[in-house]
C-alpha cells in the first residue's frame, strides 16, 4: 500500500480486522475511540483505498498505523459489461491473484455476487471454477473490498448514489464460502455493521455446496440467509457430480438444514442446476419434492451454462418448465433463475478468472 508515509512494512491488514481489534490498534497507536470510529467508517462505509484519503484523521495517527499495518485494496484488472446490464469485474489481489465479482441489476434490487476464494477445491465436475482447483481463501478485507470497489465503480458509472448503490449480496461467486468461515464471519460482521456498509441480514445470502459443520457454524454465528446447492436427488447422482456428498450425503445435509435457525417467514434456498439428461427427469422433480417435504424451502432452478471442456449439457428449455410445474404441483415453491451475463461469462459456474489461471500475468495487466 502507499500510505501517507510510503510503503508499509507489513503488519495486519486493517480492513481484515474485526471492529474490536481495529479499535485496539487505534488505541495502541495513541488514537482516541472517536478516531477508531472515523477509521472504521473510512474503511467500511466509504471504502477508502488508502490512509491518505482519510484526511480528517490526525496525520500522526495515520503515520503510526501505516508503520504498523497495511491496507490491502483490490485493483480493478478487468470490467466486462453485458447487454442485460450485468457487469463482471476481475480484481487483482495484493499478491497477484485474480478473482471476480458480478453485478446483477434488477428493478427492485442491485445485487453483487461475491467470490470467497481464489479458485475452489470442492471439485464439482460441472463447474468451471471447480476445474481451477483451490488457490487460497480470500481475507475478510478482500471479501468486503469486493463490495467497496463495486460500490465506488457503480457510483462512477451513474448506477446509484454514494456510498452504497448495492442493496443485496450473494456469496455465490468463485469458491466455497464455508471453507473460509473465519474470513466469512468477520466479513459479514463488517458488512452488516451500522457504521460500515450497513447491509440488512435479510439481504445477504451465503451459498454452500453442503459443508455440514460449516452450515451449523453459520447458523450459530450469523443471521444471514442460507442457500444450498443440492443439484441432485439421490446420493449416487450427487456423488457423481459433487465429491462433498461422499462426506456429507443428502440425508446429513438436509438434517443440518432442518436444524438451521431460521427467522420467522424465512426459507432456505435450494439451488438445483439442471444438467441435460442427467438430473432433469420427471422423477427428479418427484424425489426433490419428497426430500424437501416439511422444510421451509424455496427451489431455484438453474439451467446449466455449458463450458467448453466440461462434459455436461444445458437442459432442453421444456425440461426446466416441466420440473418447475411438477414441483409447484407438489406445493414446492420453485422459481427458474434467469440466466444473466452469459455473453460475458458472468453466469453461474462460468467464473474462472483469465481462463483459469490463478495469478495475473507478469507485467502491466
Ligand atoms: N461454492 C458455492 C457457491 C458458488 S457456486 C456453492 O457451490 O454453492 C454458485 C452456484 O452456481 C451453485 O449453486 C452451483 O451449483 C452453480 N453452478 C456451478 N456451475 C454452474 C453452471 N455451469 N451452470 C449453472 N450453475 C452452475
Ligand atoms: Fe466450488 Fe461451488 Fe463450483 Fe462446487 S459449484 S466447484 S463448490 S464454486
């Protein structure tokens, strides 16, 4: 980072610190509690990219902080805009990883799809991110900074008012969020803080491929919404496409869902990617309805987005409709997720920064 006094020697990343730890550091650096709140607001409400921006913080305090800590900020390495309004950004981390976020504007909401890891180690056979393998967990600061960089860019593009055009967040980008629980929980606390970006827990959703202990911890430590990528209705079928199922099969997964603490009126979203000829038969809808019986569930049917090199095919459009009809007839709340940003490879499962390479090419990008 380029602080007020040049390059910092290291130390913790200020944007990754839980609020209490940030306050401690400010106190140790000789700042007042009031200064800690100012710093927090710069980092998490206004999304400052450097200490130099924080002109109302005492210079001496900024110098102390710059000497003892860093401020990592994502650099925008790419921006692609779809005909339907979707925008995909590629961000470069301080150590040169590339990760992506996708902006999905709708009449009543502006959602950012946030990445949780560089790559993903879960190995789902239909998912492009899965083919990259695991890179590393993103830090809490990198999770929240996707939101800040997007907000700032959206203001520049006239998509909304500062400091926060975004209204909703979904952790459905690259990576498995529940494999990055420490970073995720800290990031959620920061994003929901009234002095920070101030998101409502009703407008934040975390999607998992089905890590059962992680689902329990998410329920115990946060109040955000849960989405589960089910994608199959028998263990044999799910084993074949999602290796996580061999560890936590469907029954264990649904038990964790039944025990997940839900606010009144809230439902768990089950994502179901339709793979043509694989899981899109009438019997799949019947089994799905049976599995979800008694669960406060909502099903998101997603037509598979094909990727070159992966063996799966998109379902016939009439199969998507047929499954929805069959589910609704069995009183399952099922909607078809509209495919957004396919022309810029921003749709579900198409995120794989720079065609799959995990680090940025050498030289100016
Ligand atoms: N790792 C988490 C969150 C990111 S994946 C998870 O798996 O839930 C987000 C969603 O995209 C998941 O529901 C996944 O099943 C779906 N998906 C992955 N590849 C896809 C593709 N090619 N077409 C459509 N959906 C896909
Ligand atoms: Fe990872 Fe989710 Fe893709 Fe599976 S579907 S490989 S968990 S990003």
